[in-house]
C-alpha cells in the first residue's frame, strides 16, 4: 500500500502519525485524580437518522448498485444492556468544541431515545460564561489528533478509517466507530439548545460475497491504481491534513454465513470510507480466505457529474461478488523457515519510514527476519504465510523439512505491516530463546498495522528440562523501548504437556516497558487481541503452577492506549506463587487508558496453600509503585457486558470488574479514574480487594457505562 500526506499548515508538518482506532489518550497521563468539572450544564437536542435496532446504531438504506447508492443514517443509542453479546454496547456521546480551545463531552439521556424518532437529548458541562458558535463531533471517543491524543479544537480532529474489524454476526456494529458525523452550533451560551443536525462524513461499501463451499473470507481490500483512497483527514475537510493511499482493508473475524448450501456460502461485510474520486476506469476488490487463498474482482468506476465524488458522503454502495466475477483463487505466498533463501528487497532504500524496503516476496520476508536488527525500515506489501513447524514439505518436487520457529532476537527501526496478515503454522524450538515464544524477542522498533493469524503449537515436554516456566506472546516478548500500534493477534495457540510449569501469556507482548529514571518506556496503541488459547496435559485440561496472563500484555510498565481484548482467558493454578489474570494485562505498573475488555476472564486456585489468584476485567493487579516510580494508572477503561470475571477453587482468590487486587501505599498510591462497568458486567464491584489504605483512595469518576463513552 502506498501512502502520501498533505500538510497545509506548516505547524503540522512535523506531527507524528500514530493511528488510534476507537479511543483517545488524554493529553498527558498523570497519577493525579482529575479535578471535578465545574461550569454550566446545558442540554442539546441532536438530530440524526432513524434509530437502529438493539444491535447497531447504523441504519443502511441499501442502494441497488454503485451508480445510485443508498442512504446512511445513524440512530442514537442509549446503551445495550439487553443485548450483552453485542460488541457495540456503549451509549452514544459527542464532543463539542467552542471558544479558542475549549471542549466538553455530551452524553445521551437514555429516556429520550425513542424508536422512529430522529432526535435525542444530550447533556454536558461547558465553562461559565461560554458563548458563541461551536462544532460538534461524533463519536466523542474518536475526537483525536493525528498522534491519538485528545483534540482540543475541532480542526485538530482527524477522521481515521484504518483498522476496521467486523466481528462475528455483528456486521454493522463496527461502523459506529467510523460513521463520523459533524454539526454546527449557533450559540453555546443557551442553557437548552433545541436542535442541531448532524451530517455524515463517510460513505459505506456493502459487500455481499458468495464463496465456494467451505471457504470463509478473512479480509476485504479496496484498491485503486492511484493514491485515491483517503485513509485519514482533518475534520475541516482535509484542509489541515490528509493522508491518501491506493488501498484500504477490512478484517473479518469469525464471520457468520447468512445462507448457502454445500457448494456455496454467502457473507455480508461493510467498509466505511471517506468520500473519494477514483482516477481511473476501474478499481480492484480483493478477498482473502481462511484457506489462505485470494480472490480478486475488477470493478468499473461509476460515472459522475463533473465535480462530484465517485463515492459520496452519506451514501451506501452495494457490491455483489460471486463465482461469476471473482475468478480463480491465487494461493497466499509462503516463506518456508530454513528453506526459503533470503533475497534483499529491490524496492526502497530502508533509510527512513518514507522510503522503506518493500517486502514483496517470501524471499524478502526471510531477508527481513535475518536483518531486522539493523535499524532499517521495512513495509509488508502482501499477505504471507510462514511454515515453521519442523515438518516435511515438497517444493518443486523435492521433499524438504522446515525448521521450527525461534523468536527473532531483536527488531529495530520500523516494520509497517501495511494492514497485511502474517499467518501459517508455527511450532517451537525447545528452550529458545529463554523459553519464550513470539515473533520477536526484543522490540526497540515501531511496529504498526500488522495482523497475526498463526496456528501455534507448543509442546512443553521439550522445555521443562532447562526452565520451569514458559511465556507465549504475539508480536514480541519484550517491548522495552518500542511502539506497537494498530496490530491484531487472531492466532490459535495450543500448549500441550504443561504439567508443573509456570506459564505467562500476552496477546501482543509479554512485558511492555521498563521503568528508567522514574519514566516509563514501551507503548502499545490501538491493538486487538482475539486469540484462542488452550493448555493441556496429554488429552486433558492441565492446570499451571502459576503465572501472569493478559489479553494485551502479561505485565505493563509502559503505556497501553485504545486497545481491545476479545480473548477468553481461563487459568487453573496448582502452585503456591501468585497468579494474575486480566483482560488487558496481568499486572499494571504503568498507564492503561481508553481500553476495553470483551473477554471472559476466569481463574481457579487449586493450591491448598500459598498465594491467591487475582482476576480483573482490566488488570489482575494494579501496583502502588515505589521510590523509583509512582503507581499504576487506569484512565477511561471499560469492562463490557461480555466481560464476565470470575474466580473459583479451593484456594483463595479475588476478582473485580476492573481490578482483581490493588496494592496501595499512601506514598505511591495507584490511581483509577473515569472508568466504567457495563450494567450487566459481572461482577459489579470495581475492585476485588485492596492491600491497605482508604477504600476510596485513588478512585475518581467511576460510573456505569450508560451515558459514558470509552
């Protein structure tokens, strides 16, 4: 994927681009409780589209073809406690910008949401004496700058279309994070503003895909010949900032067929795009499948009047794909570990992020793994598989055996996954390195826009002779000084013969960050964990001695922002040491902001004596810190209605909707503020237990999720 940026204002020319999917970080994270907001409470009646059903905000009046297009409307939503399996379960809110750099979040009054009525009331607090015009931005959680921090002015807000993921049967739930809408406010001074009218800023592609029997789509990519597709742009219409590319992808996780027979299955997928014009007669649609095949379709560009966008805001465009127009599938390229010879990329210099080496073949990928510690810059140009399982394959008629996977020692520089997927089959090399399994061992790089979809098998029989513990993670074992952004782990992980072993798991990394001079290093932004993990001894489910488990990371001493966990973690321990299990991380000593857990997190303590199990929706434990650093911080995090947290067993344990156990001291107390639990989340208590101190010390602004956005 090619990209280019347009910076109109010189003050933005050096701004770093760090994408953030569904939530913003605060301008600066501190361990101080926020000062309660003061000012004037006002109510705004906001008009949108016809409210949707219980499972989605977005209502699409489909068009019959790409030429005419249908209409997009978005109905306001007051929360979704009655549908606990819906990922889009938070209430609506929008951000209002006024004055020079003032802003406030307006949250919905659920009593004013009525089926068939286009308007609902929202309330928020603005500064005393506020007056003049303003701008409203929906959704509030996406009112972010280019670097992912909270915007303070409307023109700083960026529409970001990257990182779209459609999950399961909820084909339109993800669109609520991408159907950007804006509205004008004539006078912010009024205590009650009778009406503002939102306008959609995006278009929607509706793909109806009929696949051959047994085939399941895993991604859909829209591709143009030129850099026509707008990935990101400032809310002022792209005047301040715009980034274009020749492609945009939608990931499909566990899609559900809507119909079919033994010979075909039909799926529906939705992709949001910013309005754009195709500068060419055709454009391409590519579909990748779970069978690691790719289908492509070349579409004719619709004709438009001069000056009109090919795909306009507020429209939905139907694209029907089937065996009549998809053509023959092409296998995804494969790098055979230990067999594929490394060849240096021929495109790019690797000198900087604007001129990366382009990884276009398996031989280029092998070169990257052999040289990624050289502080160069790389970009993945296509989906690829890695076969590293120690099994025999036949290549060009010759039987050969791949080598098992050993984590690459260190990566430096940058690696742009370009919204591509690395998949395949990996099995572990015994005891290497340091009894850890990950793509990379240490990361000091910026790793972005990468999806992992491996089948991983780890046999502990080979690993307990030298070590009594084992760690499993996705991108890297240690993210000491690196930045990981917009990455997803969809891998299936099987651990066998695990008796008498300490196990550590993190969906993105094992340990994020180090504390250096009282400051945190290591950053994870806008990442998703959707792994399945099984641990067995022989043919039965096996308990572990102890360990740390987290959907995103096992231990955090850095910063984690805007991440989602969908992985279900169920851990049974027999050892006497402590075990921490959390939807985002097992143990937090750094900062976690704007993260959401959708996974079921459970712990069972079968030890007759020793330390308990600590289970939390966000963290198993939050640390108080010491003389080297302040305690851990959680800001604006959510445990959703699907995030059921539990603890069981004959031994002791604690569980909480947010944190399983809180270590505090009066000197270095941790902080939790502006977090929420969904109304039907289990358990309803915020904290499982605290070590000492005031029961409310460090807690501020904790609420049920109704009227609150993450």
